[in-house]
């Protein structure tokens, strides 16, 4: 299976007495949108944290593009091309929208201190490239006119889109979105829906999505993975999931 | 009247502290120590002070609020706005600063030189505390490393100031790097405590490595910087000779002082330029990003380890430069010059200036060094004044004199159209 971008096997995460993630498994293929759904507290964010290296999983493996990620520190995992957003938005709030995107491109920047110190033409060209890429993505997410505003002053929906743009300027292979539609109004959600599909079709990134908005999830997902109490409950296409009796029970049982 | 109780206790506390500090004095009578009660005037003043505290505390709600509005941003008057105008002002200030020693007295030049040293220290620490947000209480350690580097390089290897200066900066940077490692995982209070310890360890080491550093006796006879090999003293036995002989003017000891001042000014200008560039470079952006949100930094592939280490290392190097200049100026250094209080003063300069702001640091350094010098008569109350200043500042402007206005990189909207269409055609 060569087109498996991300493979997660037997992933478990224990916090003291709580087994927050229990033997989870999931795969994401190239150019695929995979959604991770489940009731509140099911362990979705914890799975994200384990995959992206913010938590060291108690056991299990995370293979990205054929390479083991589960022993690497978080920032190295991000450099491999797997970047994430956060459920409770983490922007550099006192910095402008543009600067948020410049920082994200740190690894692509000209970091030679002497070149920067003397402001060489090579350095300026590199910085302009970063700004251009930032401008391009701001345009894509509809924030171009806000480029020079402090990101703290953006509306909630704009902040969410900025966070996605900030991931995209790093030119990732896999984009991991933790509840990107939370707090958005229906119009913004529809725009987000469109954006995610575009990212897949035009940029060729794969998307791993945590989302509670079932309309969004059912509409765009190629695969859905259902988690319940930390464990894998079911996976399949949206249609299969919709008709899966276990899933229905888990969701209705919660109410 | 909830205030009555607090007012009463505040007044009582004032009285208690006042009486114990000022009302009673230890005096040695022969070989014995006796307690001397101050004269009645002092007690009248103390009573008055207590009454004042009582009154202020009682009516604290009705007093006008001292605090400046934190939301209100400092705006430059119109004449300071615009890049060109700012450049002109800067040029004017530089010219004035260059002229200053020729129209001033020796004492003032000396004080100005001291201020400049602290400006350099403040700017360096500002990288660590103001930009990267790492509370470093041991910064004086790197100052000491710089000073001792020059002193020792001179003593054992005969290095001149100019040869030792880059090495002193490098040594301080190396110490910053090495000491940065163990504290990487710490943050906030823990970081502050450990760096405080490091500063003290460096001082104690200098104190106790008696063979190498001369211990508490310090190192003397450190030569002043030369002017392209020419010395600024009355006569020399070797080397290139003296400046006044070379250029054929009569010797004056003030020349040396002026030269040191100009040198310090040059170093400060250099520091300002370098840090100004840093702030606009990827490295400076990453420092500020780390201060704002280290988790977001990690999620974007920035290694917090390297960001912190770079801040520690580069910040320390400026202390190293300042230290070697300090050693050259004093001609004598001992571990006493590098006590914790120095770290506290430098940190106070950064906080007072408004974390991260370069101009703020300069103003604060002037205030912090100049005020005690002006108030020499009150020398015994120096620390008291220092404390008072801090309290007033924290009440009046907790954000500092000139809170940092970030030099924001702006998106040039004229380039935008071409940029976005250009990239779009690349994609697919
Ligand atoms: N750092 C932690 N320490 C201890 N327990 C944790 C930690 N992080 C998560 N948990 C627990 O793990 C469980 C799963 O939490 P998680 O945040 O992954 O759920 P979730 O599926 O993302 O829920 P939601 O839909 O509300 O975001 C919860 O019971 C939570 O309390
Ligand atoms: Mg969650």
C-alpha cells in the first residue's frame, strides 16, 4: 500500500488511570479527506496530540510517508509535512496576520545571520518570496485586506481561516484540522467546506479532520473514523457510517 | 469604611518601619555597640509620614487615579512621524551625542559613559527578556565573563582591548549557550531562579579561583583601549607611542575620558543597529513568536530549543562586549562589580523601558543611572529611591515607559496583484 500517507496503529494514550486513547488505528491516503468523529471527550484531540507529537503515546506507532514519527519531537514531525491547527486557536495574537504567516515559513526563510544583518539581495529576495506566498494564501482564505492587522483583532471565523493559512504556507502533505468549524456561522462553514475541498483538489494535500458538524463531515469526507471512549468504533465511507448500527447507538446513547 | 482598617495598619507599618530604620541607630561607643535614639525632629517627621499614609489610604478611592490608561497607546507627535523625519531626528541626536563630550565636563562625560554601558546591557538583556520572554536574573554573569575575558587575556597573553573585544563577546556567548542548555525546559519563575543561581555561581567562581582571577582582590592594571595602536596616556615606554605626541597636541587627561565616551557611543550604535536588524529577521520573529505561544511555534516546525538558545547566546554576547569595555574603562575589576544588584538594575531598565522597546531601554537606562547620580546627597537612600521608583512605575505605567511598538512588516499592496496571480499559475 504505497499511497498510505499516514498510518496509525495500536495507538494508546494513558493519563494516570484514564485510558484516553485505546488501541486506535487509522490511515490517511494521499489526497484524501479523513474525518475523525466521536462524542465529546472521546479522545479525538488526544489522538491528534499523539500523532503530531505533542504527547508521547503510551504505545503504538505513527508512520508518515513510510517513516516512524512516534519517537520524534513535535517540531520535527511538523517539518516532515504534517501540520495541525488547534481546537482553541493558537495564533501569535500580538503579531499581524502577515507576520503569523512569515513565522510559519521559518524553515524556508533565509536564516543566515550575516546575510540578514547586511540585508543582502539574496536575503531580501527570500523575504519577498515569503511575503508573496503569504499574500497568496491570504487571498485564498479571504484575509488579504486584513494582512497588516493584528491577528487578535480578527473575528473568530477569520482567526480559524488564518490558522489554516498558517499551516498551508509551510507546504504540508497532511493538514490536520481540529474542529475548524466550531463557532462559525452557516455561511462561514460553507466557505470552509469549499476551502477544504479546494485544498485537496488543487494543492493535493490530504486532510485529517476532527469535526462535530455532521453536515460538513458527511459532505466532504472520503473516509470517516468513529471513536468512542478512546477506542476505534467504526470506519468507512460516509454512507457506511450513517447506516452503521454501532455508531447510531453510540451517538444516541450519549444523548 | 473598609478603608479605615487598612489605613490604620498602613500607618502603623509606616511608623514601625520608620522608627526601626530611622529612629534608632546603632552606634559604637568604644568597643561596645549602643542604641542611639534619634532626636525629636525625626520622630515628628515619622509621625507626619504615618499620618500622611493614613490619609492617603483612607481616601484612596476618592483620589485621582494615577495610573495611565494601558489601552492608550503612545503616539509620537507629528514632527517625529514618517521615516524621513525620524532619520533626521536620529542624525540630529547622533550629532548632539558626538558633540556632547567637547562641551561638557569630565564628570558628566563619565556618567554618560556609564549610562551608555547600561544601555548596551539593557539592549542585550532585552533580547532575552523583552523579545524572547525568558526571565533571566543572571545576566550580570555574562557581563562578568566579558570583563574577565579581557582582563585575563591581557594578563596572561598580553592581548590588547581590540584583540580581546571579539573574544570577550564570544566567550560570553559561549557561556550563554552552555548555561542555556540546562534551563531550556524551565519557564517562568523556575527559569528566573536557576538563572539567578548561574549569575551567582559565575561570581563565586571568580571569587574563589584565586590563582587564576586573583579572587576578591580582582585584577588591576587593565589597559585602556588604544586609538589605532596609539595610547591616550601621558607617556608610554613601548608600542606606537601616544596620541598627543603623534598628532602633536598637548596632553590632557580629559582626552582619555572623551575617547572612552566616544567608544562606548560607537558600541551602542553598533548594538542598536545589530538588534534592530535582528528584530526584522527570521531569528527575531522566532523570538517573539516563542514569547507569544511556544506550542504554536512547535506546531509549525520551530525548535524551541534553538530559538531559546539563540536568544540566550546572542543576548549574552552583548553583555560580553559591554563587560570588556567596562574592564578597560575601570582598569580594575573584582567580583564585587558583578553582584546580583547589577542584574536587578539591568532587568529594571528593561522592564521600566517597556519590554522589547529599544528606545524605552535607552530612556530607562538614562533614568536609572542618572537619577542616583543626581541625587548623590541622598546616597544612603539610594536603594529606597530605587524601590520608590519601581513602585511608582508599577502603579503609574505597568507596561513600561515606551511599550514596544512592534516594527511590523507590512504587506505592500501594490505588489499584491502580481504576486497572487503569479503564484496561482505555478500551482496545479
Ligand atoms: N493532558 C491530559 N491530562 C489528563 N487527561 C486528559 C488530557 N488530555 C485529555 N485528557 C482526557 O482525555 C479524554 C479525551 O479528551 P479529548 O480532548 O481528546 O476529547 P475530544 O474527543 O477531543 O473531545 P471534544 O470533542 O470535547 O474536543 C478526556 O476525558 C480528557 O479529560
Ligand atoms: Mg477535542
